[in-house]
C-alpha cells in the first residue's frame, strides 16, 4: 500500500481534515482526534493526517500532565503486545495506535508503529515514528541509526546524512554510522544527478575508475557476483595489511551480504584479536549483533524445517535445541553486558526478565532489586519483584511490591491495570477473596473488557 497525500483522499475526508485543522487552532482536540482516527482507519498511509493527529495527542497529553512517567514505562506498558505470535502489520498498527492514543510518548508503541508501517510499505511513516522516538530519546544511538536508514528508504538522503554526521561527531569510529554516511552520500549524489533515469550512472561520472571507487567505498553492490569480487579483493588486502581493521570489516560485510553470517562473525572476531581491535567499541557491538543474528538464524532455519515437515521428530528436536540455544545466548549476552556496565539499571531490568523467564527466580530477584534504583525502570522492576515472589509463593512479599508499584502510578492506564490485576491474583492465591475483588473492582469500574475481570466480578456477585 503506497502512502497517500491528503489531495488523494475522498473529498469528504479532505473536508473533514480541513475542519480538523481549524479545530486544532481553536483547541478542540477531541474533534481533531476523532476525525484523524476515522480517516486513518480508511487510509493508514496518509502521513499528513497522522502528523495532525500526533500534534493533537501531544497537546492533549500536556494538558493531562503526561510526560516523564509515561516515557519511563513505555517499554513496560507495551510488553503484552510486543512478544509472541506471528507479526501482522495491520494488527501491529492497530495496537500501536491504541497505545499512542493513551500515551503519545510511549516509545515502545512508536517503535511498534514504525515496524508496522515498514511491513505495510509506508517508509515515510517509519521515519515519522522514529523521529518521534528521537524527540523523546535524543541520545538513543540505535534509534538514530534506524532513523537514518528509514530516511534513506524514504528518499531523504540529506536528512540521513545529518543523522550520520551527528552520530560520527559523538563517536567517529562507529562502523554503523560510517556505513550510513557512505550510503547517504551516494544516495544524495544519485538523486542530485537523477541516476534513476534510463541512462547508466557511470556515464554521468567523469571516468570508470571514479565509479568503481564510489561503488566499493559505499558497498553499493547489485548482486552476488560483484559482492564475491569485493570479498576477494578485501581478503587480498587483509593479507597485505593484516593490522588494518578496515579490511577485516570489508570482509565481514561482504560475507554478510552473501548471507554467510557465520563467516561474517568469524572475521569480526579476527579483527577483535588484533591489538587495536580489542578496544574497538564499534567492533564489539558488531560482534554482539552478528552473534545474535547467527543464533537467531539457526532458530529460524529450524522453524522452517518443522514447517516443511510438521511430523518429523528430528526436526522438532532441532527446533527445541535451537530455541534453547537462542534463549541461553540472550541470557549470556545480557549477563555479560551487566557485568561490564553494572550501573545500567535498564540492563539489569532486562536481565531480570530473562532470568525470570528461564525459571531462575532468585537471580531475577537480585537483578530487579538493583534495577529499581533506576527511576526509569523503578515501577517495572517492582512488578518484576512481585512476580518473582508470586512464583515462589511468597504472596505477602509479592503484595507489598505490587502495592508500592500501584501507588506510584497516578494514571489508570494499561500498565496500572496490569499491576492491579497481578495484585488481585495474589490475594486470590492467598484465599483473600474480598481483597481480591476490591482490586478487580477498580479495574472493572474503568475497563469492563480488561482480561477476565468482568467474569470475576459477575461470579462473585452471583454467589
């Protein structure tokens, strides 16, 4: 589905949007939100309407006093939606819109919007969503890189160049930022000289050598044959200059483009073995990303084998082993990161979640206890502690943590409902039915459709 301008909308919808813009100027935010939601339901790829909607959402959120806490809990509040199940862009988009209607500063929801837009073929909407994340988390390098790539995909090479320049000013050796800079530079030149026309772009350069040089430096390759040639040249350069990390990166990137992740990882590790590579943070990051990609690819291959032969016990066993390998790897990487950066509370919170998922409850408790010292993840960490104590059947301790978490939130959003539901469940397990119902009533009075609270309330009163 292509993105559409307002001028391509149904005339009735164009009139509604015109009225909504007037309403925005007059402060009638509810009307703006109602109209934009209605139009986006019919035309989700109309970015000007989505921009208008976000302006209204942000103004309304400021009026409600939203801000810091909403941002801090964004990843936690979307947790039930972000994992599990087959990805369906249309469904993802619906979930993201629902969450953003409640909190436009929900970073995880904005990322979900970007992912959904990518799946639906809306590159400018992807960039719009990631730009919104940037406004909330300006120092988030992974988001800036993703934004740069999104701007490139949307045909906005000059903007992507600005992102790359910003990243390199802060960290000149960042390989990902350097690669973004090269790709954006080439894309800008391509656009400037209209290389998308029928005439070969080589004809528009002064000579063949300049074309080849530009191709190689930007890694712009059009097929496996060219990539294989660049790989051979890079291997030859490594043999001549074994201490030059640039050549190792070129070899690794060529293998990655050929789909050989194992070799790509092996060459990054060879680069890390060099004296200057041991302290190269960009290489360290690349090694971690490639190692994750390799293990994840093993799991995907196993899933494909099971899908091709559902009744094959050998394929099922391989999938189970690959799934365990991936889970163990994520846990090991998370541990390693926390050991290196022990004061990163968000990392400790992530490790706590992985430990809890793997059944290592005591280890999870230790991580959540440290993580709650970080303001951004304090409430999610309290909830994590509550779930750990619940798993250990220490219900009184779980109630204490969940009650603290509940009291620290003033807005009755999905996050608070989840906490109250957990609290009510603990009271149920303690045999304190009246206390449990009191908690479920709080949710019921706000959202009758939340989980099974309606059934619980109805069952209680029918007795």
